[in-house]
C-alpha cells in the first residue's frame, strides 16, 4: 500500500514539473506588447519637376475688300483663306531655386514673332534660366517675351484673336539679364538686354545695350497696375525710348476691364542728339463679359497715332474688334469682327487701289491648349 502511494506521488510531481517547464518556455518565448504608438507621416506632396504645355491654332480671315494688305497688324495676314497660326510647346523645369524654360513655336505666328531670326532659331519663342537666391528675389538670363503691353503672343492667352497695333509695333522679345524683387504688393524688375527683338546683335552695326524696367502693384485683389519701360540705341542708329502702362480691374465675376497705353519716342542719332524726335503712341480698352464659364465676349477699342510715319503709316487709326469666346475644356472657338477707320486712304479697294479710309474683316479661329 505504501509503495502505491509513493508511486502515485512521484508520477504527480513529474507531471507538474513537466507542465511547469512547458509554461515557462512559452512565456519566455512570447513577444512582449509594444509600448510605442507608431504614427505614419502623411506622404509628401511633390510637384512635378517638368511641366509640358502648348497649343495649336487655325484661322480663316475674310476681308470685305478681298485684300490681304488691309490687315496691318501681326499674325492674321491671310487673304480669304484658311491658315495655320502656330503649333507651340513649352517645357518648364522647376527646382527649389533654379528653373529653366524652353518655349518653341512653329508656324507663321512664330516666324513673325521672331522676325530677326532665320532657320530653326525662328522657332524659339523663349529660352531662359532663372535663379532665386531668396524667396523674393529672382534673376533671369536668356530670351523671354516682353513685359511691355497687354497682349501676348500665344493665342490662348488673349481673348481677341487678331492683335492690336500697339502689340504689332513691339517690342516682342528681350535677350539679356534681368532681376525681379517682390516686396509686399509691389514687384520691381530691372534688366539689361540686346536691342529690342535681337537674340544676336547684327554684325557691323551698333551693339548697345537696352535698359528694361517694370513696376507692378496689386492695389487690391481686383485692381492691378503695371508701368513699363524699354530704351536704348538701336542698330539703325536711332535712340528709342518707350513708356507703357497697363491696368486691369475685375468689376465682378462676370465683367472685367483692361487698359493699355504706350508712347514711343524715336530720335535719329546724328552725333549730337540734335535731330528731331518723332513719336508714335496708342491706347486701348478691353471690355470682357463672361455670362457663363463656356461663353464670353470681348470688345477691344484702340486708337493708334503714327502721323509722323515712324512706323510707315503716316496717319491715325481707330480700330474696334468684337470677339466671342466659346470654350470647352482646352478647346476655344473665336468668331471675330473687326472694323478700322483711318485718317488717310491706307486701305485697298477690291481692285487693289489704295483709296479707302476704312476696312472690315471677319475671322473664325480655333485654338486648342493643353
């Protein structure tokens, strides 16, 4: 009997000891609970380093006198026919402090814009590098579109398809170095460039630098002003100074106004600055009405004075243009009517004789931007 009790006790102790060992191993091998709270940082939003945009446009122009010379402004010189305006592509690379832009255009609009260039270089609208050592300071070197005037070379950035006389008589581009400094609501720009519209100065002619400048202020969220200047000695031995002002005012979400005024003073260099200076000048108003996001109207009314024949006109012109804008995503359809009246007979009649003081043209334009 005693033998059985000892055997039973021994078996029980052995079982308890084995169970204790297994429990200890399981506890020692278990993963301890974490005392840290892991918070994943939101993914950093990265802006694309390279942005590609562009446009293409085609138009049809009809002149009631059926004469191409009755258009005396840029880009719409076809005669009662369809014409390609420009196929354009713009590559823009942006870094934290350094950026670069290559803006190319192909077609009659691009060729007229870069009229001093030949071959493939006529396709370069802009090509420049910029550097911002501080938040409010930027330096730019290369070729860029002018700061002067209200209108721009790219058709999708204008509401009228045809161009004003002030735009047509320039400047178009500047090649050189400029600095821009922003302070509060104001921005100051100052630079040195080649003569207006010259990427490379012509050989054998005067190669003086032009001074360019701009002061802009956002007086309110709706009202902005720009004061522009460009001046220097041109390769044709004339001294040119041009003063330009632009203002924009947003009256409401559906109605806005733009104004532009320019005075150009040209003086032939005779060694003593005694030659008489000759002026041309102009001013225009732009009245924009957008009843819906898909439809808008713009009326441009421009007065241009070249009575001194600095630009070869020798008269005054009063031009009025009414353009409609039908928009759907990147697509724009622009029907336009333009009436001009001059102080002298500068327009041709249907037989080609320049005996008309007024002319009427219609344009249908299609623009696509991406």
